[in-house]
C-alpha cells in the first residue's frame, strides 16, 4: 500500500499521539554526570571553554551531591586534577590522591553511584595516558600502574572503574588486580572504542592536561575505523568488561548502532566536552535553540543503541524531563 491509502501524517496529528508513538525514551537514570575535582582550588571555578561546567574543590561534598540528586541524577564519573604531576603519575594511586579523596568525600556524604575514571593523563607531567619510554607510551609498564590505580579507587569506595587510557589488555589486568584485592563485585566500564578526537579539546582545558601539541594517536583509534572498533569491543568483553563504551558519541552513532547489533553487553556513550561546548556556543550566540539541540543530541545517542549516556547535560536534561512530565 502507498499514498493515498497510506498517510504517515495521520499519526502525527496531536502531541498525545506523538507521545504514544515515540520509539525512544530518555530518562534521568540514563545519564551519568562527569565531575572535575581540583586539588588547587577552594571554591567552584568555571571552566572557560565549557559554559555551565565548573571544577570543584575537595570540600562541600554534601551540598554538591544534594544538588545533583535534587536534579534527578544518581551517578557521577569522577576526574581528579592533582596539585603535583610526575613522570609516573603517582598521585593517581596515592591514598591521598585527589581522585581518592573526592571519591571518599562523595561516598561518605551521599548515595550517589560513583564511577572512577581511570587514566594517567591528568597525573603525568608529560600529559600522556601512561608511562613514557623512549618517547613512546610503554603499554605493559602502564598496565601495572593501572592495576594499582584501580585498587586505590576501589579502596576509596568507587562503585565502578572506568579505564580510559586505551592500553592493550587494560581491562584484563584491572579485573585481575581488583579480584586479587577482594573487589570481585566492582564492575568495569571500559572505554572500548575511544577515538583520537578533536572533540576532547575543552576537556583538556578543564583538567589542565599538560599535553601541548602531542597526539594520542599511538593508542587512541583513528576516526575512520569501524571494524577496528568492533575488534576493540570484542577484546574488552572477552577480558571481562561489564559495560562497553563508545566515545565520542554524536560523530560515532554508527559505531554505537553496530555495537548494539553485535553485542549484548550494556553500552555507554560519552557525549564529550567538544560536543557539549559546540551546542552551548551556538546557543549562546542565538544560532540554535540550546534546549532542543540538547534533547535532540541525547535522544539520537540513545536511539543509536546506547543504554546510558555520560554527558555534561546530565543535570539539565533531567530537570527538563521532570518538567515535561508534570
Ligand atoms: C583521558 C580522557 C579524555 C576524556 C575523558 N578521559 C580525553 C583525552 O583522551 O584527551 C575526554 C572527555 C571529554 O572530552 O569530555 N583519559
């Protein structure tokens, strides 16, 4: 059958019908809010390239968590910005490292789900995601560090560990380190298909990564590769990843969809800093409707097949969804 018997517009005639026929639903529990804790500040400090996003000090956890919960968000992804950096990124696994302090602070003052981002780039003086040897990031030496970091984060109270460094074998090594330390129930959310992306620009500003003009192309994926992403995901699943991730999100919706079709593992997508800042910049200039663009971008990422979305919009979108429902 076709026109004139078929008229697609019949089912688009009222908002109520539209709601009945919506195929994709986003809800507050889909969203994970990234949080930046900076050891060198005493009050919230805005990130210039990310309007509406701040660095937080290592204090005031109760108010911070309360505000987040009040907006309907129940999980956060913690990043730390240390006062001192060194070659080995030793603050990443120090008992008193910024990330461990922040994790303890949130867990002691709230029931938020705390996911710990596990990487070394915020902690190394060269800004790479691992130990550098002969000008290159040494994969296997870095894995030893990752194991130590995972255990330190779990001991601090993290509910989940999210390795983002793209070292080969990282999921397996972290799984073993956690199990050996008695944390067999702590899940791993693996940044499996992480692309070497220009959209991380504002994040590097936010975490004061001393990276300069270096490139992570020796460990992050090149943006045109789709089959390689499936291979990465397959390896992470076989090493014990509980959740896999595609990052960034909006330019990689095809990767999310293909992963959804091929794997039954839950999928997270990371709407990264540049994706957020582009929408915000255009909205601030009056070039697009920021609220609608936010909703559309998140709905699209969910429609592509992700189960959860890490986004700087987590609080704002959850507030909007609560208003809609009323
Ligand atoms: C690095 C890391 C990055 C992000 C999260 N973890 C960036 C990078 O690889 O430079 C990006 C997050 C964002 O852009 O919002 N471990």
